[in-house]
């Protein structure tokens, strides 16, 4: 201000004294001469939900290319297996064993990111980007690991579905009259997660690594079925179904006139209905030309895949398709339970003398189970608890809504067990899984308390790659496998329709 003349100061004061002067209106919020209230650090608005990763025991010390074990699955008595009678002075026959060698190869999971020197410097005082980059890499890797633990697929290849069974009926649909051609593609858990109507069914993707190397990932889809055709008159709806495939949790439907079939629906049951004009600009059926369901050299089998594989002896129930492409819903027992779940629990007890310790469901199935249990056919399940207060009775309050928190399994030597019912963030609608996390006491003598373990050769680690440009290149990796010692302790109900 030392170089400002007296005349300039007088003019400045005069302008401030008169609000109508232009100077008084020239500085406002629109000029941008304001402070920025930037809250530090950045707010992470993404969920990191990993219930299986959190619950399955992690065991270190792995070496070599695979973890291996010998499994004795049965003791077969001499003579009649259930009879131990021996005459006086004689010896019993010798019993035999059912034994097998098992192995689970180690695989690598990883994720990478990069951070330029300029970005790191510019974020000083706001966020330590080097540290938070590692945290977010680890969180993303854990989410990918969660998907692998649930539905990774190394061994169960899907065959192409049989040609769809088609029909047409009704009188109020708006589907234009034509002869329609329909093809179906089966999707594994990974295929269902990787596919959308907008983006199409995922097939095989070539991934370019941060080192410039490439590798191919099968995304979880089968080859397409042969086409089936059906004439539809105006007012009729088109219905399609296929024979369910072991390992499939969803199906993609390509519909159109012959030669122009495009993706029109992805369902979590083996049927679909089309009553409105077909959508345009969708993936063409010609994009599906090969089986892309499994990654035998790169992945391990998750719980769902192990259960679906018929060689493992797990309980699997695939509900039959209902009429007119609507699928089959869970049914109420009339005694406060669900018939299909009761059958699974009884089968697991009858065959292996165990019970699930947790039921994982999709939000749709939790709602459906609740609707079946809390019905007018069930016994009264509500009770008011009213407390007296100083001679006066407090008014009652009712909380709307409710859900099934536990499912009671009566098939147990201890008189029954309560099984927690939990929503899994990644489980598809139409599928639920019962998982016995620890074998019951009758199995403990073989020193295998855990049904499954994450066996690690090298648990989560960060790699800081050598500098080759002015940016940090970082990877977070884990070398592990899912060793499922008792796959028969899994139960799956799939192809459940909503309702």
C-alpha cells in the first residue's frame, strides 16, 4: 500500500461508502476468490464385504506346487459291515479302507496399480497416496478372493445346453407375430457375475499385464446351444426352457428371427418368457463360439463349484422348471419351515451325520424364505411383551417387518441346531448354499476339524517394481489354494424361482 497515492485511497474509500458503485459489486462468490473446504482424506464409498474370506481359516506354511493329503473316507468292516459277532475262540476278519490321495494346486491372485510422482506430491497434506493405494489394492484383491472362494472354477466345464424347448400361448402379449429362433448359454457363478444385458455374455478375455505380457481368462460361459424355433401369433408370449446343467447358476437367452438372434435375457433359472418386442443393439449370438467356463491352469474350485461337481458327493438339488417358463419356487411346509431346505438338511444327516453351520442366501431367497415361514398357515409367531410401570401399563409399539435369522435343523444327535441364515453379497438369486464350517465331534478323531481351509504358500504381499518411469508401480498378490477336505459337508439348492 506504500505506492498507493492519497488520491487513489480517497477514491477507494468513496466507492466503498457508496454500495451503488460498481466496485462494491465486482467481488462476489462467482469470482472464485474463496477458500476450498476440502475434507481429507478421500471418502471410500465402496463396500468391501468378504464373509467367506473372513470365516474360512487361513493356514500358512505351504510349499511346492500343491498341498496334498491322504483321505480315508470309510472303514469297511469284515463280513457284514454292520455286524461284529465273532464265535468263541475265533478271530474276526480284517477290515478294509476307502482311501485316496488328494491335492489342491497353489494359484496366484493379484491386482496392480500405479502412482505418478506428480500425483504423490500434489496429494501431500490431503492423503498418503502410496499407503492408500496399497490399502485399496488389498481391498480389491480380497473382493476378488471372495468371489474365488465362493465360485472359482478350475475343474467343472459346462457343456452346451440342449436345444431349448419352446412354446407360445396367451392373448395379451405385445411380442410381434413371427417365427422366433432361440439359443441358450449356460453361465457359471463367474459367468453370471461377468455378464450383463448391456455388455453381453462374457466369453474369453485376453488380459495385458502391467509388464506387457498377456494371458487369457475364461469368463464362465458355455458354448451356445443349437437353435430351436417357434411360431408366435400376435398376443402370444414365447416361453423357453432348457435342461439344467450341473455347475450353471444362470442362463443367457438369444432370441430373434433365424440368423438374427441377440441377447434378450439373463435368468437365474433355466427358463425365460418373452412377451414384449425384443430389444435392439444387444450382443449377437455369433459372439458365442466356444466353451469359456473353466480355468483349469489358473484357478481353484470354490465352494459352489466343489458342491456342483458330482464326484464330491455334496447334496445338490436343482428344482424342476414349472409351467410356462416361470420356474419352481420354494414351498412352505406348513410347520414354519421350507420343504426344500428340510430335505437338504435331512439328506446331509442321513448320509454323513452332519448339519450345515451356516446358510448363505441371496437377498431374494431370504425374502422368499421369510414369506414361506411367516405365513397365515404357520402357527402364531408374534407375542407382545408389556411391562407395568408404576401401576400404569406402557403402550405397546410394533416394529414392522421381520426376517428369518436362524433356521432350525432337527436332525442332530443333540436334539437340533440353529443355523444362521446370512445374505452373501455375491450369491446369485435362485441359489442357496449350506456350509458345514467345522465337522462335528464324531469326525474329530481324524484331526480335520475344518471342512475347508485357505492354504497359503505366500499370503498377501506387496511388490514395489523397479522404477522405469517417474511413477511407482505396485502389485499386491497372494499365493494360495482352497483345500476342501470334506466337500460332502456342502449342500446347494439351485434353480429357485422368485416367489
